[in-house]
C-alpha cells in the first residue's frame, strides 16, 4: 500500500490556513465598514479658513465636502485655526478652501503646508478668490506651490466648474450621468397616483429612483401591505427603490440607539416583499455622525446625499463615511429641468441626481411630466451600476441591470398578492366574567347582611328606650 505523499498530507492544512485567513479578512472588512469608513477609502483633509456663515460664500465648504464625497472620498474637515502639527502628513490629499482674504495663517502652519508632499488642491471662494488670485496678493497660500486651484463663484456654474477641476485633479474617468429622484414617499401617499406616475414615466422611457421613508412599526397592517405592493409595482415599471433616512427628532434621538435594528428591519421587510432597495438617501451630515452613519447608513454601499437642512449630531465623527457610489444633488431651483439637454449631460463632470418630491395631486404630476418632456434629458437607470445592501438576514442589490436577493436573480415582473382587508388590528382575548360576578355577589351579600343586622340592633335599642319612657 502506497504511503500518502507529504504534499497530500500538507494540502488539508494549507486549505484550513487559507480559510482562516479568509475569515479574518472578511471580519476585518466588516469591522472597517462598521467604523464608518471603508478601510481602503481614499481620504482627503479639507482645510478652510472660515465657513462664512451668514455670507453668500457660506455654501463653499459644504459644497466642496459633498463634491468630494461624490467622488468617493472620505473627508476630514478642519479649520485652519484648529490645525495641529503633522496633521497634513497623515493624508494623501489636502484641499484648502479660502473664503476670507483677511485671514492670516500662522507662519508655522504655512511652513508645514508649504512643505507638504502629497496631492494639494486650492479652492478660492467669492471675494477671497478675486484678492487671493491677484498678482499683488501677499498671502502665501494664494499661490500654494504646486497646487491645482479653482475659483468657486456662487451658484450652479461655480459648483460644476469646481467639480470639473476636482475630477481632473483626482483623475476620475467617469462620464456625466443624470438620475431622476422622487423622494418623500410614505404609506399614506396617494398610491394610485404613484402607480399612474410610474406608468407614465415608463411609457416615456424615463427610469427613476423612488425613495421611501422607513416604517418601523405595524408593517403587517393592510395599509402598509398596499404600500409595499405599490413600491413593487413601481419597481416593475423601471423604478429603483431607495430608502430615505427618517426625520431626526431631538427629543427621541438622545435616548434611542436602536436605529440600526430598525433600519435593517425595514430593509428586510422590503426584501421579503420582493422589493430590492439599492441605496440610501440622506442629508450629508448623517455621514459625520457615529450613530447615524453606522446605524442608519451602515447597510448600504450606495448613497444619494442631499444638502443639509437641519443638521443635528448625536456623536460627531471627525471623518465622513464614504460610499462606493455617491450621487451629488442639485435642487430643482438650482438646476431647472427646462434648462438641461442631452449635451448638458455629456458635459456633467460627475453623476448627478435631480431630487423632486413625489407629486401629491394630478396637477403636480402633470406639471412634473411637462417639465421632463421639455428637458429632453437622457436619465440613467440606477440598476445599471453595482449596488449592494446587507443586513443580518439578507444580502440584495443589482449588477449589470439585474436585481439579486441572497445571490439569486430576481425578476422585476409584477405579481400582485392578496391583502386581507379584515385585518384584526387588536387581538381580542377571551374574558370570563364569572369570577367578577362571584366577587360582586359576595360583596353585596356582606353589605346587605351588615345592614340588616344594624337595622335589627337599632330596632331593639329603640324598643328598650321607648319602653322605659312608657313605664315612667
């Protein structure tokens, strides 16, 4: 009998070692994702002299932050007056935003930044751009050695110009794309109107993103089941479903740290109903908060970031969470549909989502459809890109235009399911009143008996008193 070779005896050990290494690597990936930033994310330090609060240049810093996030970067914003020695050297890229021409950078900070050897980029905003870029400027950071610079005038043109310059600086090769985003969808929305809008958009050849606010309770109620059916129908008509983060309520948030469980529960409800959520829609500040970024955004690798309206933090992190796919957004007022055309999309420096609230009336729907018709804008199908959402129970997403759930391809054809309208909202429990009646009978028996005894005693006492008086 031939002895087993040393190679065959070692093979199982090698296989076991590979499995262990793979397990450790996957565990590290999960931990990195839960920390709020992917382990291999390209990081950038964003330095600024002022946020120009109350001035027309106030959007400069947050716009730059969102643009960097749209290019897949993890951003660490730091004010120049809070700069600590050696900070820049920890980052492969540094972006400097100048809003104030009268801001004096401490010599030690300037010396360190001037000696920085990584990739550098300067953003000159508003009036500071005119002064700092002039030949007579004495500010050393006005002509940051070796830095690519971009002026940032107010408005969409300035934002798009900065985006183009950042694209060139980063070497990003993506082509411009436009996405139609319909947000603020709820179970109490007009579901028939939603179905009609989905039909009209599909007939016009317009793919769309539909963002739904999450529901954390009573997901088995008929109203919720009808809503899920409407979402599934929209998905079958060319819609890509996204989850829009819930509204932050100060009083409730401080004592509630169950956001992750709730968000994953809603995602599981969608998936188990045949709906594949491909990303998350949130205000940008969510990416900087530990509870919100991990609990609210942690299941998603794709995001659409809206500008901040009411930022609120439970525990602010110094660095933002990054995503494999992140869309920059312009409001309808900033970038009207009527002013866009096919050529405009070809020149967009990055993928852009145009967000509109879901119409609530037929008039609003017709107005939106008319604006879309005038735009002659080729919108992109979100499913064409790779997206993934992962919970403890499910893994779903899209790849090359095909939806998947737990590794299985899923058809988008709509198949309705019956909904029991005779839903028992409160479970009625059988109640026996026998014990109550027995206790009530005993109580009345004791009271009546005591009253009779007292009545007899009173009669006896009265008879004795009356007899004594009569005998006298």
